[in-house]
C-alpha cells in the first residue's frame, strides 16, 4: 500500500502518474476504513510539521489538512500570507528557503499559480497546491475517489461539468478524468472555455486512456446520459468585479431537477463547495437524492491524509 511519493510536489494533477493517483486512492481507502474502525490516530507522520500558507480564505482545505495532520500524528501550522513577511515584501524564494529549514511540507492556497511554481523551485520539501487560479488538484483527486466509491469504477463513466469552463476545479477534473479514463463533457458558453494548455495536456492523457473530452454550448447536451453532474460557483474569489456579467452569461447553466433528469437514473450530483444556492444550483438538487456533496466534502479529509502520508512519510 505505502508506495511513497516522497520528494514529489503536487502542484498539478499532471504531476502524478495514473499509478500514483491509484496509490493515493488505495491509501485513502485504507486510512478511511481504519478511521471508521476506531483507529483515530495513525502516527505515520509523527513529529512532522506541515506549514499551511493561506492567501485565500478556506473552510474545507484548511480543516481537512489540519485534521489530517493531527490524525497522522503530526502538526499543521496555519500561516496567513499577510501575517508572514510575504505580506511586507519578502520574496517567495526566501520564504521557501527558510520554511524548508523548519517544516517537512508546505501546502499553499494562493491567487497566482506561478507563486506555487516559485515556491517549489526554491523549497527543499514537498509543495502541495491547496488551490490556485489555475488548478485545485487535491479537490479533483478527492472527487475522483468519491466517484469511485459511489460507482465502483471510473473508466468509461461520463462526467458532465456545467458552468464556467475556465474554472480551476474543472481544470484539475479535466486532467484527472483524462488520466483515469473518465469521459468528460463540459457545457459552457463562448468565452468561458478551459485553459488551452490544460486542454492540450488533457487531450494527450486522453489519447492514452481512451477518455473522450467534449466542450458543448448547451447544458442539456452536456448532461444527457451522464453518470456524474458537477458544477461550481460562477464567481470565484478575485472575480467579484465580473459578477453581473458572469451571472447573466451563466444563468442558463443552473443545475435544476429538470436538468438532472436528463442524466442517467442513477446519476450523482457533485459540487466542490461553497455553493451559491440559487445561482449555479438550486436547493432541490444539492439537498436532493442525487447529491453526494457531503460525502464528497468528507473525503477531502481521507484523501488529504493519503496525499500527506505518501508525500511526507
């Protein structure tokens, strides 16, 4: 089970091989089972410290990583970007060099993806992307684990994402789906297509796994016959100035019971949270029989434990 990934960074889903993603799944399954059997502390990271740098606020990422480190016998240290000397102009390179002398891993949640790349360049410990403007890999890997739990397989399933096609969570879902053989259909308006570089990498992965990637304009076309329906907020952190335009453009992509009924009868609904109820999804869906969002949120903890154990043990 313990296929160590020590020395690797997790900045993008593309950083992991298909086999390494499956190693995370197997480890998460084992750790989750042990947790539910009553083994609340598994000291795989005893004495280890994770620095958690937050430039953006968080609920699930902060709590899941902090609890994960505790349950692995280690310690997580919350560091606000503006409370560090980063907020007063110290370089990312210097911060990375110093923190590497104190801690055994760094998780950072930032606005600019380039900041993570710079952290990784100068740090001597694993860097984990807790969210950037480009990707949210720990979310997507956890989501794939949840789909595997609910459906019993991944290869050959169809995931429909409706809403903002340039969404950071979608970018990571694209890479994960393509790597694992999950077909993905993206329903998004013109002007909201995924990042071209992400699409290029995903298409290369899909050519090896056999996954199909489609970008369509109608939400009905995206969702029809899907096994999984996924959406995210229309206005992410840092996009507040675009709120009015985004809501107008994306309103037709709201996930409703009528849309969900176009998917397979046993389809599940997913959302990375927080949800803006009444915008991208209505209460009847997120609280309805399709929804697995609370299991999805819980699995952030178990998958985070697996990632930390494999990168830092």
